[in-house]
């Protein structure tokens, strides 16, 4: 028996919004430590890794490890049926071929359940090596989303250059060129507005704007985003989900032919 | 000209 309950459906809607543009389907691996999903996008350029810890749920029970392959488009249709303040419970029997989403209104007067067929997905888990990154940038997630959106107008690729002075995002194409420089903030009213840089070595890497823009769909999950970079390895874009876990996106860099 | 690498050229199947 698997059962996981969240007080607010909003968080699950936001999580789905953060992955459904990149992935058509995904396998949710459930164990007593929580729920994990790891999947590559169709073109195998990026990897999504979602971790939701069991202690972050209002209720969590997982008697036997189960892997639930879900069509994320179908899951999105079901979650659209939940109000933001509904409680959501995800339930499955051991060895079941369906999963049930139950939504309860705050006053418990409306209860709906939606059963969805599970899929058998060929899942291939990739090993992600432990890496000491040369540069780790933390910045407001909305600022990162804005920069990705703005620079994507100029080119399909974006250069990210990180030094101890700051981080620079650049794009150039037929229209011209664009540069956005962010310096480390000295003092801020709110922690969420801070830009901080931990640098061991300066790094310059090129990435596809299309994927960066897809990652920024996770912005509603967290006020801050963390970018971890080293030369010639995938970028990690991490959004923490308060008290519940995180979503990490890995993006392979572009290289000079 | 830049070319896009695949994530599988960095991370191998477990």
C-alpha cells in the first residue's frame, strides 16, 4: 500500500508545471524515504531529478517500494480538477496498475477521486557523479527566468560567464547582442533577493536557451535558484521546495565544433 | 559553430 498526502494541491500542480514541458512521462519511484523521479527529456540533452522527502508530506506510507510510470499530460488533466486549497492524496495498492488521486475541500464537504492507468516505462537511471563545482551562483528565481526569456530573443544559445566579480549572461545573433551582468549583492532586505557567488575558478559555458527557459517553469516553487557550473560538465539548475525536497535540472553544455 | 552534447555523454546508466 502506498499513500501520500499533501495539505495543498498547489505544490503538486507547481511540480507538474515544472516538468511537463520537458517530459511526456516519468516514473515516480516511491520508497519509505519519499518519492523520486529521474528522467531525460526526449532529445537526451537534459535530465530532470525530483526528490520529495517522506517527512515533508502530511501523511506518508509506503509498505513496499513501488515505481509508478505516469503520463504527465494525463496527470496534468487530473490535477486541473483540484482546487489550490484542496488536500491531495495519492494512493496505490502494491503491484497495482492504477493510481488514485483524491482531492478533499478544506471543509471536507467535497471529495473527488480520479483513477489513472499506470504505464510500464523503460526507465534507465543515470549515475550522477559527485562534483565540486567551480562556481555556485544563487539568485532570485524570477530574475533568472527574466534573463533567460530576454536573452532567448537574440540567440538560441546563451553564454554564462562567472567570475568573482559577478555573473554575466550573454547572447548574440542577427539582431545584435545582449549582456546582463549581476554583481554579488552586498546587503538585501529579503534573503530571496540576494545574489551570491561562490567561486573556486572562473567558468564560461554555453547553453541552449530553450532548455534554460523550460527549467524556469519551476520558478513558482522557490524564490531562489542555484546554478552550479564547472568547465565541460553539465550545469545544475536547482530549485528547493521548502520542507519537501528539490528539483534539479542537468543541462549538457554546447561545445565548439 | 557550437554543437549540443547529450547528457548521456556525461552521465552513464547505473
